[in-house]
C-alpha cells in the first residue's frame, strides 16, 4: 500500500463508524497463494499483492479490470458480482454481470505468478444486450487491465520496458511483469496521483483518460493500462514478480509463455491450484472447516515456514502496530495446534513442521529467547516494541510467553520425530532462558502480556511456562547441557543440572503451585495479572483460558513425576473457565462470541461496548474441550458439560456461525452489527478452530454420541 492509496481511502471513508480510514481492508474478497506470493481478489475483482513480508516483493498495489466494447468500458468493480473458491483450492471464481455481458473470472496465484482468466458471454447470440442499441461484434471486445506496480516498494523513479505481449516495470532489484496470452491491442502508462489531486477534498478515480501532453507518463511510472483481446471469448493475463539477480527478463518471459501454454483452461488452473494445498480426506469430520483452516494457514505461510499473523491492512500503523510479521507466540501456537490435530485430520504436514522447527532453531537468540517479531521470509528482525532482550533493558519490554510457546511446541515436535539439526541445543538454551525469567516464587517476571498492551506478572505467561516445562519434562529425555557448543555462552546454562527433563518437571511443579497466588476467590477465577506495583488485576481475560491446556500437559506428567492435577485445582479450573466464558460472553442481534477482556477499548470507534474477537471465542471453545479431556481423564462427570460448552462456542466460529465470514475466513474482530474488522483472515483462530474440531471428534467422541442420544 502506497501513501497515495492510504490518503485516497481516507477521503472515501473518513467518519464512517465501522471503517478506519486509510487502511486497505481484506474483510471481503478472497486470497490466492500458498507458496509465498499472496494476492487478494476483492469481491469487486480488484487485485492487490499482500505478500511483501513473505517474499520481499511488493508487486501490485492497485488494479482495476473492465470489459471494453468499442470505445465504451464497463468496469467490473461496478457490476453485480458473486465470488467463491473452486472446490478445496485457492482458485477464486468471480462472476461479474455487466450491462452487456457476463464476465467469469478465475484467479490463481502460483509461486511468484498470478493468472487471471476471463471468459465473456454476451447476453444473446448476436451480442446485443441490455443498454445496447446495436449488435456487438465479439472481436471488438477486450479485457481492460489497469495495474499499478510498486517494485522495491517504490512509486517514484520507476520505469517500464515494453514488448509485444508484456510490459516490465522496474526500479532496481524487483522487476514486475504484466503479460497477455493474446497480446495487447493497446498499452499505455500514466503518472500516479498528482499533488493537486492528493490535496483535493475528493478522491481521484483511476485510471484517467489518456493525456497526449504528458508523454513521459507512458514510461516513467508503475501504472499501466492495457487492452487484452478476447479470442474465442477468453482473455488471460498474468503478473510475475521477479528479482533481477535471480531471474533475467528472458527467463521471466519464457515462464509466462509456459504458464499460458500449460494453464489454458479452468480445469488446468484448478489442478495447479490444488497442488499448492494439502488434500483433506473426504471422511474427516467438519471437513469444510478443516479445508478452510488449512487453506488460510497455507496462504499466510512464507516458503521458510514462518507465517504472518494476517494480511497487513495497516502498513502505516495508523490504527494498529501492523500484522504482516511473525510473532513466535502465534506461530508456535499454530504449529502446536497443527501437530496435535494431524492424526485426526488425516493430512501429512511433516514438511510444514520441519520448516517451522528449523526456523525456530535458526531465529533463537543467544540467551535462549526469541525476538518480538521477525520477517517470515528470512527470520530477520522486524520492527517491534518488545525487544528488551536485544536492547539490554529490563524484561518489562519482553514477551516471555513467546519463548514458552516455542518451547512447548519444539518439545512435542521432538517427540513426534521432527528431526532438525540443532533442536536439542535450542531446547537446552531455551530451558536456561525460561529459568532466568522465572522468579523465586515460581511465577514469571514482570513483562508484556499476550495482547501487548500492558505489563505485569500475567497468568497467561505463567500458563505458557507451565506448559513449556511440562512438555519438556515429558519429552526431554536425553537432553543434556553438552548439546550446547559452549554452555558459558548461554546465560544460566552452566548451572543447569545433569537431568534436564527432571529439572523441567520440578520447574513445572513450582509454577503449578505458584498459580495459587493468583486465585481470586471472590470471583471464582484467576487474576489476569499481578500489576507492576504489586496489586492484583482481577478482570476477566480470555488469555487466561490457556490454563486449561497447560494443566492438561502438567497432568500428563503423572503423579510420580510431579504432575497430576489435584481435585482442588480441577474445581478451580472448572470455576475459572466457566466464569471467564460466561463473563466475556457478548451477544447482539447479529453476532455471538467472547470479547477479549473486560474493559477492552481497542478499535472500538463509536461502539460503547467491547468488540467480539474470534481468537477469544475459539480459545474459549478450545479451553472447554481441553478441560473436558482433563476431566474425562479423572472420570469427572463435568466433562460432558464442558464438551457441550465447547461445541456451542465452536459453532460461532465455524462456517455458518455469526463470526465466520461467507468466505470461511475468521476476521480478528467484529463490531456489534456484524461488520468484520482488522486482520482477515487471522491465522491463530483458524488453527484453534482446526485443533478444537480434531480434539472433540478424535479424543472426546463419546460425548458426541451421548449428546446425540439426549437429542433423540
């Protein structure tokens, strides 16, 4: 997104109650991708690239397509439009009903290329349609493509090279191509929005008409307007993003020619799109949801294996801190949910886990922790505000839960046979890092919370430590300080005992016992945090629902190894989960779900109450399911009620639920009137949804049978 676009959007949407001006929203439309490049196909047909964090290439920042008949152009974004995914793939079909014809588009992103195949059907046999006084010769029709590229993220000092069937837009390293399978009947450029247009109160409609006095605009910009002729009612155009050090222009043009030749029909496009996503067996329960979740998680993944949290709708940080980065909390939680669900969904995700584990190993800091945010394409440090460990500051500006989440996942991955060089070394260093951020009272130090908006000693952080130590205790046999190249290089590592798995189990017991300090009997729940000044914040917070899964991990240690949840703790967990789920419940005529926490005012605008979050709602469902499994392991009859709660919450984020968009996407938040907001789709709730479906259907099927019997 360029500043010109942000200002244009500001003019169009300033003052609206459920839209933040200056953003590029993805709350409607669908994405195509799965191998790095990420292209948004708006529900009006506009194409935009969102893959910069995944590939380092900016590509398309704006586009518009139209049907030209003679001198008249019907822009497809002004037509009545329907859109869907084709089958289980990321091939997007968009049907535009123009006054003269129906244009059916199929869009697919394959690697660094994106193809748009448009077929046209005029309203009657002779081409004469509503609004037309004369028959249309199909040979006079063409697909008009307005495309603006920003190679290297630039909209200035950009040039074009022209060929018979393609145009190349370049700045320095990034070279972007637009090509047509049928050549170009016309090709021109234009300058970006001018200063007077930017200062005008009204937004500027693009593209403009040709200006013969501005000859330089034909070559000195990233904006291109091309006419691609239809042949047998079909026109196909493609864009290709390249780096000059990796792909020369001859190779780029050959790749485009090959794509046009190999993908010359809808079936071929669908087959190619299907190859980019895992195949889900037909017998999998909640299959529509599982397919959608794996599609989203694939779309958000870089070739490295790291994922962006969601498409970056606010790159100028006007209303948020950005979303197009990898947080190790979100990413490791997603990896863990996938690992836990893999058997239930019947999909081989071994390559996904190997890539994730490898990147966690490669991005670990020398002190055993992980940084706040990194670029998913290569793991390099990204802009952030919680890098105290790098700045040598106090741990207040450090998010210790991220390290806990990574340790829990890597411990499970090690047990599952995910073989990555350096994995043991990483876990030993991480264990030392966890110890350094655990206070003598058994709870983590003052640091930032999961929502990144306050500091204190958080219950959620303690939960991630409990889970990390428990999983390391369960799966850490054979770990030794000798895995480190030099223990003296990792703070605290030299003082670790010989039995690291036993040490982790002891630490898990310390955290388990220390959680009693956070119990608030008046509310029947755990406090969200101990504040910096030593007080207790007893508000309800959905992040504290992490206690359920953490206690299940601790319970798996067994009584002889410091584990096994006692009866009093089970009672407190049941009370806590019920109190949080009931207390954060929010329902309107349009939506039902959980708010993030009591008093949450972020991105509220004119709404007087907190907004519902899909993460919180899905987390509630998962916590109820995890607690049900824990209760079932203790033969506690309350398990059935927890399963019922889990299924109810899950229904709200499942396809057809009030929080799930018709696209099957889960936006981060929704306003009370059902308007989706913020990053869409957000990867984290999709992973939680996938894991919760798997947990309910794979580990708790007896309760589904019981519910069916009760219904009968």
